[in-house]
C-alpha cells in the first residue's frame, strides 16, 4: 500500500500518511504531483508497452497535454535481472535533474526520498501511483534488493535520465526500501 513518511533531515519520523488524497495534498505543497490512476481495462502482468499505454491512455494523454512530453516509454525490472545491484546503485545517492522526473507505477513498487528544506519525504509508490518530482528537487530512489516494478516514464527532453549528484551522504542515514517497507 502506498505510504508517505515525513521525517526531519536527521531521520526522526513526524508522520506517516497512507490515504492517497492526503499524500497528494502533502506532496502538492512541495510542487510534487501525486495521483492514483486506474487502468481502463484489465492488464496482463506481461503486457507490452503498447498495451500498457493503451490501458492508461486517458491519463497519459491528459498528462501529455499538460506538459508536452517528448517521449513516453515503459520500463520493467524484476528480481532476476543480472544487473539489478548496479541499477539500484545508480539512483541511491542524492541528486537532482534539470528535467522533472515523472513516473507511473503500472506494477510493483519503489521508494522515492525527497529532501526539501529541513525535511525528508519517503514516498513508497505502488501500483497505480503517479509521481512527478520537480526539476532541481534533491532526491534519491531505492528499488530494494529484489527490485520489482514496471513504470511508465515521461520525458520532456530527448536526453533521458541525467542525474546531477549533490555529493551528500544523507541517503546512507535513511532506511532503505526493504527496511522501510518492513517498518510499515
Ligand atoms: Fe532522480
């Protein structure tokens, strides 16, 4: 189940929200767009990109009209992927992007950490969750030791994913995906 835990920058928990509307309101204050989508039709677990985009066509088109994305694709990562450890590592340190990071979870889950002011927002995204992290917002992401997700990614630039690392070790002081999930 989706959850948002707000902590101080040194990791003391302030509150945990589980209601989608409450999560959307709390993240909205940071300029982070959070929505929960339902598929137009049942979707097989092994649905390809075309079928996934068709199942969420209404919401994808609405978001496209809002932002004018240059590219939209579907990526999936499972626990059997031989490069899962390297792929996990890539997103684990605090970074920003010049483009905003927009992800919709078709399946599986992932944990976004947003570091805004003197707080950290741990957002566990699950199936049906859309999150948009604004440009230049410091954040990191953990997919866990056994990653399992299928996501629609939206890009406004043709460059794809480019991370600017802050050099901060703040991420090492927070529970990882597996520890956070176990704590809920
Ligand atoms: Fe990122």
